[in-house]
């Protein structure tokens, strides 16, 4: 293995946007305090710009990007009816202002309001069948009633949503958000760790494990969950978890899943390179899950396409794996028409 030819027409799928409706909801003050005001101002400026995004894609060999609403999106809207309306309007706006404005270049994951799981299922159906969404992206837990209360995706109330995703055969991207306020005590005095630097990964990996242990994939064995950041540490951590669960098999909450967590990980999860441009971590992910289940992504505009593409195109992969991860896996999983190459 060694440096091969760059993959032209790469497909990226953890690429974020915002809309005027979301801007009215989204308070980036905390992120600015943790990450720097200049950094967050730059991110905000790029979230709504479709034209510059496509120009950067051209520059860095990215043919298609599947876009999603930046975290926390619909998951943070406290009133269920408002959340449902928010998701529907967001999907219509993204389809009109991004996808239709750049056909063949931009696609999208639907926003869904799991405050009302049946409405989320209905919106996913509409977004996929009528708008062409490639699945859904859910920003972690969903607030129920107040900012301190969250419902995770393994909760039984979410059954209608999961049944619809399985029926449609579309993946669900589990994207991070900060831990619930009660969990911030762990980061006291180190507030910058609550977000993307550390808290995102810890929160999302635990959320994914909850799904594995819940029995969800026994009910819907074909469901596919996408994790960014090369799996939020799970390729490295799951063997230890599985080892300990064998010894604790009679423990609380461990009787609902019929199979080992590693089996679910290998059959029901897809990983992207979004925001984790580190070759040893990539090798670990490939060992854990195989090259058919890893996909290129950038995490724009929180990360740059330039860094993501330069790292990936130079990573020590065989040409077959480089093309699969960079392009062909996404073509297969999302039934995409190839973009420019």
C-alpha cells in the first residue's frame, strides 16, 4: 500500500448547513466561548452558502455532498408541534435552496422531529419519497419538554420512526450533540471539552451502544446507522466492552439484545472519516468494520475540505479501498448517480 492517485468525484456525507429558520433558533454563544469567536463566526458564514461550498468541492475533488442541518437542529425544539413544523419547513428549504439549486452536486438528509415519533416517521416518508432525501440525520437525544430532559433513540416511543426507516431502507446518521446539562459536571472547569473536542464523541458512542443493547437491530436487522469521526472511538473500545459484557451478562439492561455488540457494529453501522483525519484511527476502523463500511467525509464547515481531501488522498490505502471509501460505497448505499469526476 502507498500513496495512490487522488479519488476524483469523492462523496462526502457529514456536511452541514443552516437555514434562516434554524438561525433564529440556534444560539452559538456557548460554542463561540468554547471554540473562539473568530472560528464560530467563520463557521456561521459558511453554513448557509451553497455556491462557495460547491466551488470548494470542485477544488478538492468532491463530486457530491449529502447535507444536513447543523446540531442540535430539530432535536432542541421544545414544543412538539413547533418541532414538527420546523422539520418540515427545513426539509423544504434545503431541497429548494441547496439541492435544486445545485442538481447532481448536493443531496440531503432529512431533519425529523422525534418529539412526535409518528410525525417523524411521516416526515421521513415524505422527505424520502417526495423530496429525494437520502435518509435522516438525528442530532443525538431529543429534548422533551425542557432543555434538561432528553429522550434517546432506543426509547420504545421511537418505534414508529424506526419501522419507517426500515421500511424505506434508508440509513439514519447519528450525529453528536452536547451531553444533557446534568452531565456537564464531568467537564466542570474544562468547559471546552463538552463539545466536539471530547463530549460529542463520549455522548454519541454511548448513544450508539444503547442502540446495540436495546434489541433494535433484532427487530429491524437491516437498519443502518451512520457514525462520523471514524466511529466515535468505538472501533478501539468495543472489544473491551464486549469482553466485560460477557462477564456481566446478568447485569441490568443487558438482556434485550440477542447478539454481541461487535456483531451489530459490523452489520448495522457505517463509519465516516468526518473530522478525524488520522491514519492509525482509519486503520483501526478498517480492521473493525471492513472497507465496505467506511466512507469519506469532511465535516464542513467545522473542518475544511482541503484538510480532509489532502489527508484522505495521501493515506496509505490500496487503490481499491481508496475508491470504495472515497466514492463507491456511497454510490451503493445511497443509490446515487455519480457526480463529476
